[in-house]
C-alpha cells in the first residue's frame, strides 16, 4: 500500500491531489493485500535525547502540534506510563510464564479457591470484574477456551489441548477437576448475580459494576450442567477421602491432605447452594429459605480449613486488563481479606433472609416501616440484597405479583385515614368517578416510585427523594381540588366536634390527608438523612434541627387530626348500631336540638376492624414522631450550648471575610439549605427573620441550655420505652414489622444515652460564653457507629 493511502496526504506536498483526499490517484497495482507484520518490541533508551530537547522549552511552555486542542488532552496517553498504557502493561507482564495446566498442591488450590471467593465478594461491594474476578489467570484461560460447551472451558493452552486428569495423579485432579469446577461455578454465580442486578434500583458504576468486557459468562449454559459438574467433583473427593483413610497412614501430611479434601468438599457444596439460590431468586420464599438454611455449617467449615491454604499469588495478575476490551487505564486489584469476605457473605445471606420475610406483612404501612428500617441499616445492605427486595416486592407491576398497585394505594389510604368504604366503590355514573380514577393513577406512580427510591443507596436515595417530593406536592393539589367538589363532600361529611352544641365541624378529607402525610414523611427523611450523610456543616446543625423540629411538629398535628377524626368516626359507628334501638325505647328528647349521627347514603362508616387497625398504626406513628421531636429539642439545646461556648460558629453570624458578604450571607445560606422545600405549597418555609429571632441566644446561659438538653433527651428515652411497651392490641401484628420497629427504638435509645454522656462531658468542662475562634482548643466530632442514623452523637474533646 502506498504511503499516501496509508497515512493520508503529506503536509509538505504541493500537489493538488495531496490537498484533497477525495482526488487521490490510487495505483492500479500494488501489494495492497499483503498483511503488515506486527512490530516486535524494540526499546531504545531516549532519556538523554529527551532531556536535552526538554531543556530548550521554557517553563510553562507546551510542546504540541498546531492542531492540538484542549479536548485532546482528555484522551491523551502518557507514553511508557504503566497506569495509562494497557498494551505496554500486557507486554511487560510475566503472567504468561504461569502455566494454568500445571499440577498444584492441595494447599495452593485451596488458596486459589478462597482468593477467588474473596474477589467475588469484592465485586459485590463495588469493585469492577476487571479488578476482582477477572484478575485470576484460571478464569481468563477458562473463558478464553469456552466456545459454548462446558467441556471446552478448561485450563489448556491456545492449542486447545484438553488436560486429562488421572485419578492416580492427585495434584492433577485438584487442578483440572476441583479447581476447574469451582472456577466454572464462580463464573456462573457472577452471571446470575449480574443479570439479577440489572435493574433501575441499582446504579451502574456507583453501587456495582456489571460490565463484562465482552466476555461470555456462560449465560446460556444451564445451571443443571454446572451443578452436575460440581457434584461429580464432590463425589470424586469423597471417594478419594475414603481411599486415603483405608491406607491407615497417620502422618501429618496425610492429615493435612484429608483436611484439604474436606475443605474442597464444603467449598463445592457451598457453591452449589449459591448457584441454586441465585437461580431460584424468583421462586417461593420457602424454597429460598430452605436453601439458605444450610449455609451456616458450611461457612464454619470453610473458615476452619482456611488456615491450611498456601499462597499462590502468581495465579492473579492485573495485566489481564490489557487483554480485555476495556478503554479504561489499568487499575489496581481490589483485594479483600478472607475474614472480610466471610463477613460480606454473611451480610448477603442475612439480608436475603430478611427480604424473604417481607411476605409476612399486615398492611402497606407495615411494609413502609420495614423499608424505612431496611434503608437506614448500617452498613448499607449490599446492592444484590436491595435489588432483591424491590424485585420480591414488585413483580410484573403488582405487589408480590398478586395485588395491583391501585389496590395497594387504596389499602394504604384505608389503613391511615379509615375512610368510608363507599369512597372507592362509587359506580361509573358518579360525576367524580373519572377524576378519582385520574387521582389514583397518579398516586400509583408516586407510591411505586417511593418504594423504588427506598432501595437505592443512601446518597442517591436522598437525591431522588428531593425530586419525588415535587410529585407528591402536585398530587396534593389534585387531591384537594378533587375533595373540594360538591359531589365528593358526601364521602367526607361534616363530623361533630367534642362540643356537640357547636355548629362547627370537621371533615375527614382522606385523600388529601394521606397525600399530605406521605409528603411530610418524605420531608422528614430528606432533612434527617442529611445528618446521616454528613451533608451539613456543624454551624448548619442548629438550623436543620430547628427545621426538622418544625416539620415534625406539623406532622404530629396532622396525625393528631387524623386520630381525632378516627375517634369521632368510631363513636359515630357505635351510635349508628344502637340508634334504632334507642329510638324505639325512648322518645324523651324528641324536640331537642342535636346533630344526627346517622350516616348519609354515601358515607357508610368503616368497619370496627378497620378502625382498630388504623388506631394501632397511628399510635405507633405518634410515638415515633414524639421521640424524634424530643430528641430534636435536646440536640438543639446541646448545639446552642456549643455555639454559646464558642465551639461552633453561629449560623446567623456574618461571614468572617467581608469580601464574601455578597454571596455568603446567612440569609442566602438559609435559602440554599432549604431549597429542596422552597417550591412546596405547604408547609411553607418560615422566614429567615423568624429563625433569626427564635435562635437568639443572648438571654441564655450554657448551664440552662445543658439542663434543658438533658431533660428533653431523657424524655425522648422514656417515650421510646413507652413505645416499646405498648399493649398487644396497640401494636401491629406482623412480627417482621415489630422487629423493624424494635431496631429503630434500640438505635434511638443508644442516641439518647450517647447524647447524655456528651452533655455530662461538656458540663464538666465548665465552659463560659465566648465568641467562636478557629484556634479553639475544643474539638467536636460526629459519631455515627451504633447510633440512630438520623441522630449521630456529638463528642466534645480537647485538641
């Protein structure tokens, strides 16, 4: 091929055809079909030449072509840099000297199996396959030889020579039978997990990396074939163990060999269980629970035999990344210790067991409580578990694959507000039927989206909640407009207040009450997840605690209103059952003025069972909100003491640097921090002047603030104890939700105890009011471990 064809027109050519590539005259003959041989690596030391030329460049000057643009620097490679040039990394590596066909000792094979298992767990915690599982040379060779048939996935070389294992050659059996089947099992579990993880609730490259770099992970190989191979390997190991025991050789070497064989057997059995559990992820929960129940003993045996492993680090290499279809520079191997891998596996199993128990629920409110506790677990549940939760809960756009989302919305409204059963049973001819259907359709989307968001990682969860709250605010406007129509008022009749002689009354408005409660609940999560994620600076804590207390107060008032309506409805239901009997027995008050308790034709009272279920739920909500509110008061007083003592900068103080006054004033920061709620109709954000007035500390003393903090924190702890001692008829029946609520209460109690300790420590320091200074000798640390995520504990110590 001519130079002109291969490289394009030369910039030094004056020929007209050279300036226009479309006019290039191609030769009629030429060796155009002769392949260009690969250039052999021939390195020349140019250090001296490069250093001499570099001295001619002035500081700050860049040597580049005239066509070089800034955007080219993004994709530029540093030549000879191992971190950038994957091809060079492959050429300089010596992993090709490692023979995957070679026999290995039992101890070495055991180590490779455990290291592969650790790599798999590293992948589940966020590492890419190229940095974990694909760094194993045995994995690479098996996938390289795989052509769609399981038998082709062997450790042979490029000539496809199939290594034949002899029963007499134990080391050959360990590599080409035990390790090979284990490697195929690892590949299949990665494939099953990866397909399960491809859902909207898991963020690619944020939670886990599912890219396979164009490698076939045996997706179309039946699970039965992989399990059959693993079973054959187990049977061969069992026969080998029996033959070894019959020889009656009792030296240390034989004992270690038998222990290694036991280790091989349990690892292969555990791999079979993992494959079956992943393959049956959508089956009945009883089957999944049965499979996971047998993992405990196997894991303990795996741990006990890990000490026999002999390291074989040359079986792993990051140079494999240079041979993958990957445009990224090579990255270091993501390593995890064997102990941490076992802990990760146990987290995976225990989280999956909890997800399977979600089928034991009482109502949608119960499930919401479980989702809330599930989302705030520390450490955060693994991506597979979170994905499994949503796919178990929402199957084919139905709850558990059985109940349409509309039924779930209606059930949730009924559980919270206990409306008239006639509300959702109106016929097609009713004037509001079409508007009600439209509202329920929009509510389905918002409700489904809420559960989907709860399965995200914590940072992404808060971000998506900030967007979802706008949808709920719009839905609230629709619900208020719907319930304000004259035709809908028959389903929210004017209920009598406590004073029956009064002409005033109260309307239930179940639709807007339900939407408003869910919106307030989302607002609470947004505010307090900020403390969990350390989004707020310490000087912003008093502001967000104050706003959180404000939202909790609005929520408590709203729940109290629903509770009041429920009690009135309960009394009306009891009166309606005895009304006809009383009217027959006595007519003494025939002419007396009274409010009729007989329900209208469209407002049939709810059943006693529905009222009891709503009463139980509201009792738990009032208790939880009360504990949150008291803790907020305690934290606010404690933070005020720190501000007064000069340990934390006051949020309302002017910026230190006068030049930043135009864009860092306290009012601008106030609006910026509360921006997620600025577009909401209700509740309105209090003005900055209101916050400034309520946060004025000039009339307070540090000791009085600490006293108030201790009183309110102790009150929160007592309320948590009362919450845990509700009578059986006041608690939700579902055992799963009782356990979730118990976990929340225990973490709240620990936050109360930790804050009390911090208050006592600060009191002993006998601090005096002073202005904030960067040179303050006191250090304030935020502690998250073992405390409620919404209420981390502040620790004060000397620097």
